[in-house]
C-alpha cells in the first residue's frame, strides 16, 4: 500500500499564479486533512473533509479552496498565490477521525516568489 | 481543549532512555493524551496514546500521572533515528474533532 501520496513534492510559483496540490490515499479513509507548516513551527490545519463531497474550514483557511469529489482524493487549490503561502503542505487521512490513526503524506514544499 | 506545555528542546545520549515531559493541568475526564513525532522534513508519525493507564507499544511507553495533569513519553533506548520533534496533544476523541499541533519538543539524540 502507498498510504498517502502527495503531488507535486516541490513547486515554485510566482505571485498571483494558481495551482492545485493533490492528495491521494488508498486506505479507504473517510477523513482527510490539509495542514501547512512554516519554518520552526507546528502544523496548522487549513481545511478538512469528513467524507466524499464534504469540506470544512480549519484554523487558517483564507486563500485556499478544497474539493473532495472522490473519496480517495483531496485537492488543495491556491487561486492567487502570495509569498505568505510559502510553506510545506502536508496531507493526512484517518479512519473516522480517530486521532491515533492519522497517516500523513511526505509533504509538498511550495515557494511563492 | 486542554492546553499542553512541553520543553522546547532536549538532548539525550544514544542508547539511553529519553524521557519527554508534557504538562496538561486543565485536562478533562474524557480527553486522551496523544504523542506524535516528526522527523525532519517528513510528515508526523503516531507514537502512542492513553487515557488513564500507562501504555506501552513497540515504539515507546506513556506514563500518565494519577491526577492526569502530566505525562511522560519514554523512548527506552534512544537511537540517532529518534531525533525529531515530539508533539504531545490532548483531545477528545469525537466525531468532527481534529488533531491540532503545538510547538512540541525538539529532541536531539547524540552519539
């Protein structure tokens, strides 16, 4: 099993450009999450989903949109990238939200110049 | 949610036990203590969790005080690969709840 796969692994964007980060999981997990981690800081929740077709805001949702059209995929979109969105983005999934069962991806390192 | 307090950093010697403290004095009766760790540049990894009793698995042991106001994660024989940031999280396991991360303890295992 691949677990949680994030693509791309690295990306450089210019201010104002848009992009989509893809998260795919093969564990049949209901819950999926997007976090961001800035240098030297803990992870902050951006958006999450408790099932196909549902999304909800986390701690820092501004500037991001998400979609969960298929159970196994959770997409994070940046419509107009800003330098403040330079960060490492982690996707995670869990079975029914159980905290001991979170599986994280390996991260996407995004730089906005 | 109960707030947790962890030391920002600590060193330990390879092969020795590493004891990582966490204070959660405002913990409520239905909140669990969870530990995750994040090795450099990787996604966080679950280690262990508990409610009242001490817990042990293949990675670590979790000791929770009787009043549940603090806990200690024990890595019995630290290796260089245990160098990571360790997060202590106190949350209610409930539908719609999310895992949130604080600053954690940066552990450096030295040869």
